[in-house]
């Protein structure tokens, strides 16, 4: 289904589009013909990504350096975009996160994560949405969540709270704005190694690899797999998928949720002993 030109005529705004999974989505969508707008705080990172994507794929890539926690900066940037070609798709991908014991956090530390993930996502969605509604434009919003949005997770409590809120936004606005032509989806990735995530989540190199290989498929996610899913979900072929969160994690969250996963550690002798027990039953 990924025919060349699938995204011709589309304009996709990606927050955090200069790095990691945001950059992965940017590359894939540009390769399929989409014009892009990248947002993030670091202008140099965005400028380099825009230049590289333009030269690789021959599409226009605009960028705006801003903090998604700043609604006035968002309004100003979107006014500029709407004066030219408005985006028809928003990917809420920007996030902040770190691992810490909850009892050690200051209020500002809690706010740092909640404000980027929950408030920033709300501000971006509101600012784009009200413009789309006013123009009667059809549009699509994809938010990148995480599986612990529905399981919860220790040591990343503000992130879990914020991502759960983003999932609630996806479902709520699917019902409210769906009838007005705006489609909502969320993607919940498991481990997809990126420098941004791994640097912020693990105190020393090497710890991340333990988590990477935890999914029952025995490996971390590949960026091309993530790109394929998101390119499908934002395409017209996925037009009936609405208000839904799709998990892409190699079965990772089920590993913890399923009661006997720890038995992976049993030896052949343990299994034989178990079988012998059964045979001894009268
Ligand atoms: C405790 C911390 C802390 C830490 C920061 N703070 N890091 N507290 N442990 N590790 C506290 C600071 O002391 C300060 O509080 C407050 O948080 C704000 O810190 P700043 O550095 O001023 O914040 P800011 O510059 O706004 O940076 C935001 C950030 C940073 C979230 C802290 O990490 C960031 O910019 N991250 C962006 C990239 C990122 O996180 N990517 C990973 C996404 S991965 P005080 O009280 O001292 O002033 C992800 C899911 C992955 O989301 C899941 C994998 C399966
Ligand atoms: P990343 O490279 O650190 O991506 C985060 C991006 O958000 C960066 O480009 C960053 O750019 C931008 N950003 C952060 N704070 C911002 C702010 N206040 N305003 C504007 N932009 C901001 O990490 P990633 O792994 O690719 O994560 C991408 C998304 O996937 C996130 O939503 C994350 O929660 C989710 N996710 C990742 C994984 C994984 O395994 N990698 C798993 C589950 C979910 P600047 O620093 O320049 O602002």
C-alpha cells in the first residue's frame, strides 16, 4: 500500500520531528510525498533535519523552534503556517521524561514532564483544531503515547500520568470532533532505542539493552516498523480507525501482565520435575 506519492498534497506537522521517532516518521512521510513542518526547541537540530530531508526526498520542509509549553509561541507559529500552506495532520510526538523515585521529585520536576506531554499536546491540538474547524478542513491527529499509559509504570509516574491523559484526549476528541472531520489515533510504542529516550531513562550505558530485549519477540522495535505503522494510520486507507490506540511493542507489556512470565527462567530440569509431579498424581 505504500505507493510512491501516497502523501502527495499532504502537509504533516510533527512536534519533536528533528530527532528519534519523530525524525523517523518525518523521513517516511517525506519519502511518500508529504510536505513537513518540524517543531522542537533546538533550532539547529531542526534546521539540519529539514535540510537533510529536503535533499533526500525533494519535498518542502518548514520548521519552527518553539517550546510546546508556550501557547503564545504556538499561536504565532501556526499563524505563519496558515498564511502559507496549513498542515492537515498533526503528530503530537514531543515528550520529556526521566526516571526518578516519585518521592524525590520537586513540583517543578513533575511540571516539567506534565507540561510538555499533557499541556503541550493539548495546546498543539487546540491551536490546530480550532483552525481546522473554522476552515471546515478535514484533518488527522496522531499522538505518540506509550504502553504504560494504560498499565502505569514505576519511576516514570509523571510521564505515565501525562500519557494516560493524552490517550483520554484522543478518545474524547474522537467523539467530539470526529463528526466535524477530524480523525484521532494514538500509537503506543514499546522499546524503540533512541538517544533521547535512552539518555533520559538510564543512568548508565548498557542498562537500556536489558529493556530492549525484554519483549517476547526477543528484540527491540525497529524504526522502519514504527514508520510503517504510522504511515498506514495517517493514510486514507485507515480512515475508519478513529479514537483508537495501537500498540507496537513486540508483546512487551503482556510480558509483565501475564502471571507466569517469570517461568521463562525455569530450567529443563524444573520442567521435568513438574511433569514428574503430574505423573505421581493418583
Ligand atoms: C529528578 C529532575 C530530573 C531527574 C530534571 N529534573 N531531571 N528531577 N530527576 N532526572 C527536575 C529539575 O531539577 C527541575 O526541578 C525540573 O525537573 C525542571 O528541570 P529543567 O532541566 O529545567 O527542565 P527542562 O529544561 O524543561 O527539561 C525537561 C526535561 C528534559 C523533561 C527535564 O529531560 C527534557 O528536555 N527532555 C526532552 C527529551 C526527552 O525526555 N526524551 C525522552 C522521551 S522518552 P527543580 O525543582 O530542581 O527546579 C519517553 C518514553 C520512553 O517519553 C518509554 C520507553 C519504553
Ligand atoms: P526524543 O528523540 O528525545 O524525542 C523527543 C522530542 O521532543 C525531541 O525532538 C525534542 O526536541 C522534543 N521536545 C521535547 N520537549 C519539547 C518541548 N518542550 N517543546 C518542543 N519540543 C520538545 O525521544 P524519542 O524516543 O524519539 O520519543 C519520541 C516519542 O515517542 C515521545 O512521545 C516518547 O514518549 C515516545 N515513546 C518513545 C519510546 C522509545 O522507546 N523511544 C517508547 C514509547 C514512547 P528538543 O529537545 O529540541 O525540544
